């Protein structure tokens, strides 16, 4: 059937109820013949609802001639071709701020879990190994040299939390900011001055494989990489090699190059902690994301200024 709104990615149940109560909606995952649906009903779609991890393909945008807005429930918009959206007169919105604190909490938690080997300890007990002796030692978290890639909202929230750990905090970004942390103009310099490197930059073409072999080499065999941003920012093959060859002490990864596909080689490494892209996955954050996304939709259909426009 025709629809005003094409829902590419589901949102939290409370938001789903309002979305379907307010608009004529088609759930894309439930479409049995996508090509036929687009051919028959694509022209009726005025809005697309999607997640930051999914975005919208250029092909789909081209096949929705009446599309006016892509409303993202998430902060990332790297999976949307913004230049194409501008050229076609399509507005793009996201949901900034509402997930900042949860992602920052998670980044610090993933760091602790990785260095202190919390998941390994859980497995140690569940697999009945404790009676056979103590598990191997972990590494200290506090008092370390922390480096942050990208000092935006989330990067700054992570830095605020790290101030309580008694170490030093440094960062790299497009330019220095008025903050009490050390700025390094290059990522290699930052990595060389860090024990723990936390990725909090935005995804997209300009940051693809930003963390490559040179950065990992500078971080060194005692260094740890924590990524809660986008898998595309890290050269995953280079990371695997560094971990396998002892050129890096460990990694905590919430994001991957080809989600939801995670290489078996990563899963077999005992010095890696993995989670399924859930840094913002709290009930509170998802409810606020849905609310802001719905507010952007309502403003668009009412012809009012959009609360959080990207395009």
C-alpha cells in the first residue's frame, strides 16, 4: 500500500505507536518484493525514518521522487549522501545530544571491561575454571594516558568522565579547543602519547581508515584501542594484524567495518572485548531519540522549522 513514511529501521515501541498512529507508514523490513513496491508506491513517500547506522542508499533516494525528509533516529549521518540530498531538495535531520551521556558512559565502561578483562572473568567462572586456579592478571585503568579522537559532544563527555581517573587527557581534532586537555595536531602524535586511545569521531569519507597501521604502531604493544564511533574509522585488517602479532595490547569494539558481520578472527582473540553497536542502547536514550525524530517529522509536515537539521 502507499505510504507517507517509509520506515527503514524500527524505533522504540513507544515511538512506533505514535509514528503509526500519526502517519501512513510502510515498514521496509516487512516488504516482500522491494523493487515492485518502489515501482508501485515509491512516489507516495514523503519521509524516510532510519537509523544512523543504516541511513539511506543513493539508489533508494533516487527511487523516491516525492521524498522531502530523511529523519535519522541517531546522531550519525555518514550513511546519507548529504550532497545528493541537497541537490534533490531533501532535508536531513538527526538526534544529537540525547545520546551523548549514554555513549560516554559506555565508552568508559568498555575501556574498563577491556583492560580489567571483565568478560573473561565472567567466562572463567561460568566455564568452571576458577577451582583450577586464579585467572591471569589484568591491566590498570586509572592513572593512564588517555587519548581521544574527536572532541565533539561525545568526546568531551568522555573526557569529563576520565578526569576522575587521575591520569592525563589529550585529544586530536580539526583544530584546538578551549579545554584543559592537551591537543595534538596529528593522530600519530596523539597515539604515541597515549596508553588508551578512544575513537569518538564522526564517520564518513574523511575519517575512513583514519586509524591505520601507523597509528596502531604509535600506540604500541602496551596500548589499547576503544571504538564507540564507527567501524569505518579503523582499518579493521590492520587492527587484526596488530592484535595477532602482539603489536597492540587489546581492543574494545562496539562498532565494526561490516555490521552485523564480525570476523571470526576478532572473536577468537582473548584480548578483544566486543559488543553489538549498543553504546546508545538505553531505554532512556532511545525514547528521547524517537521523540526528537518525531518532532522533526511533525515540523516537516507542518511546514515549520526543523528542530535539528543537518541539511
